[in-house]
C-alpha cells in the first residue's frame, strides 16, 4: 500500500533525464522502481503517484470521490454523481486540478460545480500537497492533483472496454478505448457514457429553512444525470523528440436537488416523482472542450518541455422563472449561461549540470475570458491575464542528503466589465433605474513566492522538511459578485478591494521502513495574513441572508500518518489518519474555524491476496473501515456534525487468455447501511444524509 503511495513519476527522478534507447525502457522508467526510501528522497514536500489500477479498485461516483480514501484528500460531494476536491481542507480555488500538467479551466465560482474530467480516461494521478507546487503559481496554496493520461501503447492494436454499475443511484456506465502504434507514431481514442438516476439517501424527509420536505422513496428528487465523453490522442515518440496532441470533449447534464434551488418548488407544477431518471428543472448542462499539445525534446544533459492548451467551457443553468425582489417573472428558463475561453502556454527547461545538480527553469502565460447571459446575475464578465516565471534548483550533496530551493514571480491582471439589471429598481424620489450590479474594475496583482527543502536519509529513516510561501489572486466572483446564489439560497456580495491571499507554510515528514513495516508521518503549519472567505452578516437582501467576501488572519495546522504492515506474503494491513485544525485570528469570526473544515479521520485496510489458481495472479479481497470524528468547530450558519463509522468490502481478480484480460471488481460501500452526515458535503447545509449501502461492479476487458 505505502509502496504505491510513494510512487513518483519520471519528473521526480531528476537524474534520469537521459533519453532512453527503447520504448520498453522508457515505459519502465515511468513506472516507479526502487525502494520507498529512494523515492521519498526525490521530493522535500508531500508528493505521491496513484496508479490507474488503484483507482479501479476504489472506484466511487467520481474520480475525486475515489481519491478521497487517501489521507489529506477530501471530496465535497454534490449528490452521488459529482464532487469537488480539497487538499488538507483547502478546496475550490485554493488547489489546482490539472491534466498532464495543464490547469483544468472550468467554472471556479460555484460550490456545486463538479469537474469535467473523464475518470475512465486516466493513466495515473500525481498528488502534490502544500506549498511545493512551485510550477503552478496562483491557486496552488493547498496543492495540485495532476491527472495524467496513458502513455504510448506498445502494440500495433489494443483496447479496453469497461462496464460499471452502481446501486445507490442506479448508475450504468460504459467506457471504451482503442489504441495502437506504427513505428514511432501512435494513437488512442476513447469514449465514455454514464447515466444515473436520483440518488438514494437514508432519510424519509429533510429540514430546510425550518420547512420539512418529504422525500419520495428516500430519493433526492431531480439529482439524476448523464455524462458523455470522447477523446483522441495522437503522438510521436523518437529518441530525442516526443510530442502528443489531444482533443477531449466532456459533456454532463445534471439535475439540482429541486428543493435546494429554493422553496418555490412547492408551487411548481413539475411532477418530480414521476421518474427516477428524468432531469427536470432546475438543471445544468456543461460542455468542456480541450485541445492540447505536450512536446519534449531531450539530450544527454538537458530536456525542454512545451505545453499548450485551449479550453472552452460552456455552462447553461436552467430553472423555472421566478421573480425575486424587483425582478419580474423572467420570459424563459435560461437562468444563467457562462462561456469561458482559456488559452495557456508553458515551457520548462531542465539542465543536468552534474549527476548531483539539476536546475529547472519555467515560463507560463495564460489568458481567460468569461462571458455570461441569462436573466439572473451572480458574477460579472471578466478577463484575466497571467504570466509566471520560476527557477528551481536541486543539489544532492551526497546519496543521503539533498537540498531543493526555488523562486517564482507572477503577474496577474483582472478586468471586470460593468453589468446593469435588465429590469428597473425603484429609488428614492419615486424614480427607477437599471441598477448597476458590477462596476468596471481593473486590478493588477504581483507576487514573489518561493520554497526551500531538505531530504536526509540515515539507515532505515528518511527525514524531510520544506518551507515556502504561496499566493492566490482573488477571483472575479470575490471581487464583483452581487446576486443570489440559488444553489445555496443566499445573497453573495464581492469586494473590489481584496488583496492577494498569501500563505506561509512549513511541511515536515519522517519515514521509517523495513521489509515488513513502513511508517510515514507528515505535518504542516499554515499562516494566512489575509485569508479570503464569505462572511455571513445580519443583513438581508431580496429576502435572503447577505454574505460578503472579506479577509482575516488564519492559522492552520494538521498531520497525516500511514502505517503499512505486511503480515505475510498474502496479508497486509494499512492504517491511515489525518487531522486539520484551523482558527481565524482577526475579523468578525475571530476564534472560529473555517467553513467546511474536515473532521479527523482514521481508516484501516485489511487486504488478502491468496495467489492461488482460482484467484489468479492479482486476486484480492479487502475490508475497509473508516472512523470519522465529530466536527464541532464550525462557522455559523454551519451546523455541528457527529462522527460516524462505516465499513466497505471489495474484491477483484483477473482472468488471462493469451494477450487478453478480463478484470472483475466488486465493491460494497457503507456495508452496514449506516445513516450519517459528511461535514464537507455540499448538501450537509440542508441536513441531507449520505447514501446508504452502495454496491459497485466493474467489468473490464483488455484485448
């Protein structure tokens, strides 16, 4: 288990920059080799690589829900089909999700927005925690989750087909891909189709704004959805030059839990209980198109990487026309539309001065433009331009002592366009006007950040530490929002005066391991002199509580620990734990925690791999036990959440027929059908419990 968590990609193995002589050797370098101590020596901050087979064995409703079983990773669920990730309790715009090193550019402002990434189209996942993500710049305060696609196929023709079934929301999904190579040229084409029904929960009714809402057949009405993804990659792999072109299209359509969109649903004429699989109002439809290129050119002593990508994200939100405040009943159901275009380019040069000295120099530039439509306003149209330059130096003083240091400078400009209501609002004197909700704004943010770390190995021990500063420029929502967020049913107001958010962080870790037992403990400390958050006020606008963006000083600390014990050649146990503490040091909420702070969590994995004829070479059965503590450190109007315990059972094996392989995976989450609340869940504010027993079945065929 730990040997998997400590796997590092070729980028972390700084001394293996030399071009490989064959495709087979190149693939072998990508799959981590060597002892865990050697891999931990490659990075001063917390970094790990999760292989695709691990994701299959822990497949949940979304990729981020699958990764949630890792220490330090949380997923804010949105029903049973989508989720947004967090690293060490820092999510939304304080961590980055990337694909092959390119930032994923979806809509960043809504808590209910999932990620437009195909969970069946990945090779492995690289996770960097804390301030070590120097090359990503703004928004990487919490860390980076880098989803990496499969490398070049080894055969002239090969493919896979996966069928996935889930009971909790009657989900059915199929994913297929074909790939092949001819000499140094190769291709890979993929398609994924998923359809799911309303999510089931262990409750007959919920309470929302002092109203009791009865649930039909214990289902969250109108949370059904579907996903349709397609992608194509073509590439060339030479001795010195490798390049890959990718195009991907991800389309999702999801219903919002009808009662979460406002109590007006009580007056709706829609029959939400007619079918579990239909998608009624309110719902959203998201289309994300990404075109990218990744090129590497390397020799004996240097390597140059070029990345370029263009992304188009179109998000339409539909709802029944309902008047609010002075807004008359709208003429159609298009509540909001956002069209976001993003173009970025990056270059990184790696120089091998000697076997012990490696230098990275990188340059990045990005342009974003967002345009909106619809009868409701929440965020203004905006443009942002970002440029960043970084240098990182790694010096190995000996095989057992390495130093790493880096510095980065960023320049970000944000321009906000004015916005006027399409209806008149009465003002003093008996007149009325088209109210300006967003004033024109132009802001410039610059910041110098850096980090320094050390790795030291002695005997069975490895010690590491990293200190750094990171930052995050305020996003347009925080600067210029002025409207109702219907999905949470509150009025949100931005603040044009916000300054960039800064974080000073110290990470420290210790590893000890022998042939049977491995232990890793990591701790971190954060200080924010100007943390940005939404502050609930006593004021009401258009009948809803007003939340305003403000800043305060914040201190955070936490730890993660993992113990892996190989009891025998067939049995091993893994125990993990994590804890996060945060407190506000200034402002109206001095002494309070931060919103959606995760509780303490401990998990125990017992895995049995018999290695017999009937189980095959990779057969296993595993028991997962999760214990979650109370979370009483809240920020009103959050509610305290009691702890809970859940059990899960999983099993799998492969059947081989020559070059073909049949892979079977069975998993049962919440085995005892326990009723509980997840404090970080988006629907927790409405007292909606988590799903009950969920049986997942995955059949994969490789040919």
